[in-house]
């Protein structure tokens, strides 16, 4: 596939440790509910229809790029497209979020998951990526992403939002080998899914292990870190085998402050950190050849513009310009004022 050359390479350069003229910035969930143009489109289509229709996914991906001076686009999709591809029913219920009417209740339910051909079952994501790359015309790089195994397992077992993740965690204690079987199954799909996104045109990939915070260090090492490493190594091996150039990869394990060193040595060019981690501590314990991403508290965007500017300037000055990508410490909230998003982006770029 022939794509137009990149006009803005800041985020790729930062990920690879190169010098940048300005600190690159993008925002997790930047193409979403806080944008009035998204809400208008969403009123016409259900959520998964938007995800599964390449033209709509492309349109939503481009919304924040048209509005803000961001340094990257991220494809509009959802981490739960993988459980959905496996045959699990998912409903977006008002006030409850994503709900699985029939979650996995015991290890025997793993056998009810449908075997899938990733290239066919998730083709709509790959088509959306290719369409969006062409539509961007090289303005900024396009990121792809996937949920990580433990995070996906949590959703599949819990069935809906939970403050404890006790159902999923109970599996790790009651059914450790069966849990590994499920995590291995998900890992194999994720590997093919990420390679498919890169093949379709994604120029950077982020792996979201957003529910890492529910595990202690020893559990994290067994049920998260080992799979995070496996996915990275296997993706690179498969890309090489298929003659596809590698792209930078980002790992975001929210709440895994106890594993910063290990994450920085897991093979990813970028480690994204949440707002509970101080940049100084992260720099001190992590591999110096890894780029950091983050980590403004999403709630800081509720601040008055001048206060937000000051908080952002303090954050970027603490991280420094070298090997750094500015972002939030988690996804942007749906009631955020887009004007404050612009304040945040301008404050990063003016550093």
C-alpha cells in the first residue's frame, strides 16, 4: 500500500529517542464522547456499528485531528472487539457501560468461545486503519491499539464494570492453569490483531493493560507481565517473518507502579504511566533507553485555563523534552470541555 509521507514525525521520533522540535502530544480516548460532533454522529448509530463500519470509524478518528493540533491520531475502535469476535454478546447499557449478558462463569465456558480467523473476523478494523491512513494524507501518524489479555479477561468474566474485579481475580486463585489457558488464547489473538493493524497501516501501537492495578506484584508478574513480554516478542518475530517493518510499541499498565523497571525492560519503546507515578521516580528506576508517556490527571482538565496551563507546564518540565510523549494518565472523560483540551495541547507545544 502506498501512503503519503509523514509531515509530522514528532511522536515516532520521540518514541525512538530522536530529537524533536516540540514535545509530541496525543490524548487517550481523544476521538470520543467529549466532542459534540461525536455525540451528533453517535445519535444516529449504535456504538459497535460505528466501530464496525470503516467509513464511520475513519470519520470519528479524524474529528479531533480536524479540531486540535495533535501529533497523532488513534483509530476509533474498542478493546472489546476481541471478545465480540470470539462470539460473546456485548451491550452498551446507559448507566452501566459495556455489559456481557452471558459472561464466562467457569473454565468450562472457555470452550464456548468461537475459534476465529483474526484477519477475517476483525477485517473492519484493518479496513478502517487503511482508509484513515489515506484520509490523513500524512498529516500525523496513526496509532492502532489492543487491550491486553488480563484486561480482556476481566471484562469477559466480570460481565460489567466492577470496583473489585473479584470474579476475575477469583479465577486466578481457583483456576490458575485454566486462567493461563484463557490468557494464552487471548494473547495469540492479540498478536495476530496487532500485526494485522501494522500491516494495514498503523504506524505505532499501544497495548492497554488498564486493569493491572487490581493485582499485586507477584500476580502481575504471572498474569500480566509474562503476556506483555510474549506479545511484544511475538509481534516482532511475526513482522520479521512476513517482511513487514516494525513500528514503535507502547505499553500502558495502569496502576503498575511496582513494575516500572520490568515494564521498561519488556521490549516496548514507550512506557505510558498514570498520574500516580512521579516522573522523577519513573526516570530513576526505568531503562534510560525507553521513552515515557503521560501522565496528567484527566481531572486536571476541569481546572480553569490558567491553572491547567500551569499544571501542564510543570508536568512537561519535570519529564523533560528528551524521550517524552505528553498525554493524560488515562482516558479523557466524556464531560470535558474541548476548549480545555486545546489549552492542554497548546501548553505542551509551547514548552
